[in-house]
C-alpha cells in the first residue's frame, strides 16, 4: 500500500485507487453530523449554481453549504456542525456545496473509490483503508477555500496514515496547535457569527462517528454521498 498526499482539487485530479478527500473545517465534519441527524443522503455539488439546479428539480431537498464560510442567502443550512446538530434531518436529502471540500470531491474522477474524511470519523476511515488494502491511497487535503494549505487537513491526513499503520496518536496536541492556525482563527473571533467556536471543538471531536461516507452516482457537477456505519465499515 502506497500513500500519496495531494492538495486541492488539482491534486484530487491525480488520484487513482482510493481517494480520501479530507476537509476538517468544515465540510466533511458537517456531513458526518448531518447523517447522524438522520439525513438520508447528501448530493455534493461543485458549484452553488449546480446545487440550486438540483434544488429546482427536487424542491423538498435542503440546500447546505458556504462561500467564504458564510451561508448563501437562499440556502437552508450553512456549513456549521453546531447548526446541523441542532436540526432534525430525518429522511432528508441535502444538497451540499462548499469552497474546497465538495470541489475536491468532484475532481477525484480518476479514483476507483472515493470516500470523505475528517477527524470525527478518522478511525473508521483508517479501518476501511486497512481492510480494503488498496495499492494506492491518495489523501486529498482540500485546503482553505481550495487555494491554500489548511493545517487541519494535513494533520488529519497524517493521523489517518498513523492509524492505518497501527499507531495510536494523540489528537489533543493537534487540537491545541490548530487553535492558532490561520484557518481556525475565525472560530475564536466574536465578530464572526458564521463560524461559531463550538464548530472548532465539534470538528476536533476525534472518532465521534463510526462511519465512512462514500461517493456514488457521480456526474460532471454532482455526486451522491452515502454513509456506511459500524461493522460494515
């Protein structure tokens, strides 16, 4: 098994074998919370227009996402785990579009299998990798707005790799380090209502969820995400 760490959507385009698309703050943490709240499936959209087009065809679907960390005015939910965790999503389909995570997800078209990851489901992802044992594992760090390195994604990639190798790293020091990372400062800014402090801690709640989220039914602008839980991982 060979690990490759790549960055942003352009890195995802290089992925072959298994692609693990990582977006800790906040897309693929939020997706785990959404499924925990009962969501049936998530349609990941490359752009806001693609998300709105899906909504137009399916008025009962809920729009979820962000641009520059803010919820678009016509969206039902932002990209906030704390907002999602307070919402009953039982049986709902969400259409999710973000600056970095969903774009990288759609870009991984050359990979045989694509899953998402963050700290909240890292152990389940590591078990999946160890069980399936692909020749190549591409750890795709989605980055901050898909344009600059996000330390949280890089640390999560390393954490997953260590877990696969049988190590038991401590997330605590990583969380402390990330509190002063450029990509996390917004969570501690009282003037930023779009990135509540609670989201930071919810995104760093390592291994809270025993699930792997898989990419299915992809076309050029969208794909469907579905969770696999527990013993099936």
